[in-house]
C-alpha cells in the first residue's frame, strides 16, 4: 500500500524533530570509584536522573561505577578528560586539596556536641556547613580545584565513623598495637594517640586487607559494611569512637573546560541536581546505617560500646587536635588561614545543627540545601574565570 505525501509529512516531521532533540542533548561521562549497587553508585544514578530532569533533557550523565576510574584515579582522570565529571575523594590527594582537607579533618568536633543537640542529624549539619563554607567562605578551596582543572558543584558526606574490626576493640587497652585503616590524618592521629598503627588504603583495598589480616579494623561508616562488602570480613563493631564524618568529597567535580562549554541553563541544572546529590548521600547513609548494623549482627558480628574512659579521652583528644590540624596544614601544606577557617566553619556548623532539626525527609533536606546554598551561586560567573 502506498502512503500519500500528505500522510507521510507529519510522520517525517515527528521523526525529524525527535532526531533534532536527541542531537542537541549533551551527554557527559561521570565516574565513581564505588561499585555498582553501592549507596554512592545508586546516588550517582539518581543524580544523573536529576540532571536530566532539571535540564529538561538537554543534559545527561552516563554513570561509570568502578569501571572508568577508581577512587585514586579520579582527580587526574577528571583533570585529563578521561571522565567529564566524578565523585572525588580529596583525602587521597592531600597536597592537591589541603584547604578542603583541613576543614574535613575537623569533623571529629561533632563529638563535642551534646547528643540531644545533634538529635542524630550531625552528618546532615556537617554536610550543609561544608557545602556553604566551600562555595562562599573558602576561595582557596575553589582555587585548589581550578588548579586541577576542576570545578566544585556538589558535596557528599557519610554517617558517623566508627571501628569496623575483625576482633574486639572497644577500650584503650584493646586499641594498643592494632593496625587501623584510616581515611584522614585526624583519624591517623587519633589511632596513634591510643597506641594503634594507622594505615592508608583506598576503599577498594579495604575488604581484602581485613580478610588477610593486614589490618585489624577500618575506621569507616557503618554503611560501608554493605557498600564495600565489608560485612564478609567484620566480626566486631564499635561505632561510638572515633566519631566524625567524612565530608571531603566533591560529589560533582567537573572538568573545568567541560563546565565552561555548558550554557547557563545546563550549569544551573547541575547545581540544582547537586543540591539533591548533596542531600541524598548523608540522608541515605543514615538510613542504611541501621540496616547495615542489623545485617552484620545477624551474620554473627558483635556490636560494642566504647568504654567511658575511651569516650572521655577521645573528646579531650579532639579539643587538642583542632589546634594540631591548624599547625599541621600550615607546616606541611602552607595553609595560612587555618585558625580563621576553622573559626568560620565552627560558626556555620552551629548554625546548621539548628537548621536541620526540622528536616524529616530527603525532599525537605534537598530544599533546605538549595534555598540556603546552591540557589545563591551565580552560574553566569561561577567557575568561568
């Protein structure tokens, strides 16, 4: 049967416009060092959906979970254009991101807040304070990213860090001589203060190290039991120490040349989606924490509480270590404003502890981060110099 041109023309126009729409969409490669199915990888997939949604389909992200770049390759990989963007853990690159790491390493100060004051929302507060501080109070942080040909557009934070071990470690005596994998020099100093040996390993090497007895514990958040499969190697858990969260993650680190080629609508979409990503990581970590601990306990692991003397000694350590952080980064990395930076951040953290108390859902947290932080970033100039 032959179709007339009158019948064909609408069909051809639909096909043509569909092709044009597809041709105009930009797809960027996004890398995360976490494996498929892990919480950060799922959050990255949701981030990609949010970018597409807020750009009205004009911008898309293709997520590569532990395939394009691993955690230790991410910074150079984004800088060199292997990926257009990714989930950057600054702790692996102390010389490249000292100002960011300095503030991240003050996270154990959450131990100094009253538990009733935090109300289980310390990670949400720290995430908000870290994001606001980076965007608006730390030009040095943004310059660090620019030197690596990157731009900061979102943050990520974990739930509280504790001891995930293959033997009981809940008091000062048990800490002595233990080998602890750490994710920051503050936790390294805490370990060594109590007679343990700190070891630096990437997240991708932790499970094997626990299995083989290379380390006795990893200082990490409870969801990593599931995210990294540590549930298979951990037999004893003490979550009350050393405390703090990991928040030195540029969850939306984009190659700066890629960023500058995007139009303002696309950059705005990335920031709007960034508010969602910034909210989803700590919120999801807090939701997964209980599940991870319950599953690990069912597999035979024992949950411990830190002894009162270890808790008190840890709080005293944190008070002293805030000064140590300032001196360490001044001496080793040339950070000149350390004391001023931590004073500013401490004020922001207190503000955010109050702001997050009425948040009862992920959507509410996203809206709070957007209204208080991301919406105030000027996309016409940010990252464009």
